[in-house]
């Protein structure tokens, strides 16, 4: 899962980045309006954490622009202001949630996961595809009720394919999702082939049907 943090307070940014990375999120940073706008135009995210007060603009204006451009990312507005008017304005502009500073990082994590579940999985906490089960809270995978040990990248890859089920996903989209900005430094997709091969092998060894298939010249598809 890929997160964009739009926040100009350096210490808070560092705390959120460290914590969310420890929770196995891919995290990108934008300390100002201009950087955030560029990243949102170039990449897609599962959730955007958006500060209201930025040094070069208003976070709510960025939210309004994001929605006007039909971007589908979940958005949690973060603000030091705790007025009911600000909350209503943010939610009316399309934010999924509103969090007032200061906050506990564990609460932030719970809210991010809730937004992602609502956006991608209709609020479900557990996904079941026949013999394959994905627990979104525990971040665990089971085949025929037996746990399958996956790396963080393998789990992210499976989840990404699952919420895009029955759609062909390009190698470029997968690279961006797994690596964020770092996807631009790769000259080929060998790392995708490696993660995909290992994921499919572990699932099949556990007794899972072959739901993940390669679509020649295009990418991969979770065929269910």
C-alpha cells in the first residue's frame, strides 16, 4: 500500500514516515503544495495524508483540485485546527476522514487502513477467494486455512492484484505500486518477475489454484 504524506512540519513528517514504513507501507513525502501537486499528477496512491496549512498554499484547495480531476485516492485531512467548520468543509470537499493534531500514530494507521478498506474492498476486513483468504487487519494470507508466509512485497503484490481482480495490470503500474518514486530508476522489470515468481510458487505449494496469470505483452491479471 502506497501513502503520500503532505506535511511541512519536519519532525511530524519524520515520525509518520518512520512509523508507517514499520507498518509496511510505501511512503512518499511532499513538504509543500507544489511538490504534492506534482506527485499527485504523476503517481497514484492508496491514501493521501493532507495537511491543511502548507507554506505555499492551502491543503483544502489541493483536495478540491484533486477531486475536480477525478482522482480516486483516499484522503485524510490533517490539521491543527479543530473547528467543526473546518471539518465540515474538508468532508464536503471529498475527504474520507479528518484528523486533528496532535494524534497517536496507531490511530493514524487504523484510519488509513479503514479508508483503504472502504475505497478498495467495500469495508471488508477479510477477503475470500475460494480457498485463498487475505486478512487485511492482520496482513496475513491463508490457503485452505493454513498460513502462507509472504514477504512485505509479495503481500503488497497479492493485495494489489486482488483489488484489481479480473483486470490486466501493466508491469509499469506494478513497479510504481511496489516501489513508488524508485520505480523510475529501474531499467527493466526483473524485480517484478522475481516477486511474482516467488508469490505464485508459495501460493501453489500451499495448494492454491493458479489465479495469477501473465498476459503476454501487457502485464498480469488476478483471474477469479
